[in-house]
C-alpha cells in the first residue's frame, strides 16, 4: 500500500495558474477549463507527462511536465525573482547567492544584482515564495549555517504596490 501511495504521489504535478491582472482569465489544461479570478492563483493537480495548455487567445502550448511543480503564466506577465538574505550582517558581503549577479531588464528598467526575469507560459517553480505571498520577517537558520537565502517571485503589480506603500511610509515618517 505504501509503495502504491509513493508511486502515485511521485507521478503528480502541481500546476499553479497565476493571474496577476484585474480581470479573470480562462485557461484549459487538456480538457479541463479553469477560470482564474483576478489577482488569484488556481491550483490544478495532474499526472506527469505531455499536456496541452490552451490560453484565452486559443494558442496551445504542449509541454512535457516532468517536475513536481510548475507555474502557468497565461497573461505572459513578466515576473521578477529576487533573493532575500537572512543572517548576520557579518556574512552578508561574502554569502553565495542562489541567483547569478547580472543585469536584467524588468518593466523597462535595467537592474543589476541577483535577479531573474521570468515571462514564459510554463515555468518550473524554483522559488520559495510566489506572487502575492509575503516573505517572513525572520527565519530560523539551520544549525551550523551562518545564513539562509530565500527566493521570492513577484508580479509587477505587487512590486508597484510595495513601492507605493514604501513611499507613503516615508512620507508619513517626515
């Protein structure tokens, strides 16, 4: 029984269909129609293997799903992956990042640092926190480690809201 359960769990794929926009979006996974409300994520569970994703504009993407978790980006929105360092300030300048230090263009602006831009229809989930999920204020660092690094995926609307909130906070502090 346990081996059957492990086998079935090992063949499952969790598909997060994200919609960062103000309007609902419809996506079809094989023959399953899914309506994703505005600024929401809808999860679909399916088996590993070849599947077809049909977007609202009737374009079809065939993909061989081999990993445990993917995100579908039906609106072709660009997302920004950032790193968050948790640990002593003494180690911050010497830590090994999870993302390479490079220049990226996001929302028409060039950034240099440990960033990654994601904009494909289907993306393997490699981040710890997704769109509209808040990073924790503090984390527990494993014993024997000096720090930990978490990856956060943000949609552009989320980032714009964060900047607007910071501006308001700075304005109120003056």
